[in-house]
C-alpha cells in the first residue's frame, strides 16, 4: 500500500485529570508532529473514531470540526467513522485517502475524558448512558441485565473456558505480564506490581472476568499521522509502511449471535489481513492486540494465526507473549495496565517499538508489528514494517 505511519503522539494520560479533552488532544498532536518532523501546516487531512458522541459522557468528546479549528488546520479531506472496523477505521480510511491522492498527511486521533466524566450512575461504557432508550442489538441485551461489554465478554470467556479448558490463571498470565511491561513504561497509569495472587483475589466483575481482566478508563488522547508513501520519505523518522490491512466481517453485527462464541470478528479480519501479504506470523516481532478485556488477547492470538483454535492457553503458558517472549504482546502495558485509549495507545506503542524508542521495554531489532483492534463483532487488523 502507498501509505505509511510517520508520527505518533500521546498526551500525558491519567485518571481524573480534570483537563479538557482538547488540551490532551493538542499535546498529543504536537508530539506526533514533532516525531514526524511536520508542522500543523503540513496536515491536510483529519480522521477519528467514532466522531463526537454527545450522549456518552467522556467517550468521544471531540469531533473533527472543533479539532480542525483548535489546531488551525487547513484540510481537504476529513472522516469520522462510527461503524466498520471500529477503532482501526480512521487509520484505514486515512491510508486509503493518501494512497488515492485525497490528502498527503492525515492526522488521526482518539481523545477521551472517561475517567473525569464518570460517576456511580453515569458511565460512558454503559449502553444508554445519557439516553432515554437504546435500539438495535443492544435492545436485546440490556433488558436481561447485560448492560456492559464486561457481560458480553464474560459470556465469550465462559464458553471458551468450557470448550478448551482455559482457566483464570491463564488470563492472569496475560494481566500479570502486561503489568510487568507497564512498569517499564513511565506513561502507563498502573505502576504497582501485580502478582497472580493479587489477580485471583480481586473482585469478580462478570464471571469469569475479574477486576484485573478489565481495561482502565482514563483521560487522554493519542494521535497517529498517516502519510502518502512519497511524502513519508521526507519525514524525520523511517516510514512505517502499511504492508496490509484486514477488516472482513462474515457474521451478524451482534456480540451474542455469532455461530461460534469462541471466535470474534477478529478471526475474519485476521484471515483477510494475511490474504493480502506474503508476510507470515512467524515474521512478526511485536504484537499490539486489543485488550478491552483479557479474554480478547487469546482470541486475537488465534485469529491472527500465532496458534491454532483452542491452543492459546498453552501458547500463553509457554511464556511466548510476556517480557522476554518470542511474540511480546502490548509491551507498553496495554489497556489493562497502560489505560484505555481504544486501541490507539496499542498502535502508539507498536510504532515506538519499530522506531526503537521504547526504552527499557524495547524489543531488539523490531521491524515488523501487527496490530489488532476491536472486540466482539468489530475488528480491524494492520501489519506495519519499518522501511
């Protein structure tokens, strides 16, 4: 593909920061521009997910229009994608925009103030927050008390446990390993060591998922700059070429009606990704896998072909995905320990790894990374290579 990532930036994230979303966004944008060696005047495209969401407090407080105005951007292309491959969507559509000449440098962003906005009775991650009613597939789940994605992910985990013998200890290895990575990342919100005993003793959220199986709402922003291949050559760092993308969906758009609840939309997107490249999973150095809940990590591992269906528990137990493993996953701590930026933080970390900027958690000679974003039926996958 004639597109590359040339810059990434993340704001100073945290819990209950009290900072306006636009302040987080401006800081992340300036850091991404500095890394790319670009200025605001160079940006001629803008994209986000899912666009401004008035009814969900802190979930998506900024739209493309106000960001354009605040940063003084003069764009000739813009996009806000609420559906499709979800969190990966703005990166994907930006890649297609620069490849077809719609723009040269596209600023893709995700900004949240979930932590500051939520209260006991008001949470952005609960369907219907701030609304009088819900519709679509949610209307079948909310009446039976399945109010949160933790409930929906819990069903999937329970089924996977039943089919393949996975235990809470296997998911604990995911959470503990990512906390170890987080301790080497000064930007991660969770720095305290996490032991398996800590993990198992934590309160249950939605059986079999406990407190440390759930990602952490934060305030913050992340920016990814996608550039046309020829324009990328003039940027400060070696371009991270978008080798392939996958976003196929071959099932209904629902969490609970997939034919096989031990798979997700990730399996369709993953197969689509590898069909578009000669690169194989064995060539990958770094993995950035969506971890809104810990169960998503083994499902993404299988979806992307790093192990067979039902084999993820043994793959994890063998130590492949943690510090020192052959296929390190979410080296910045992921969303379980780093904080939830809906996949943008995962991609930010993968890019730092490919540029050799991950400091004490750096994977030696990392040149190829795969990123999978989304849970349930929504998914997008991207393969990056350092030129």
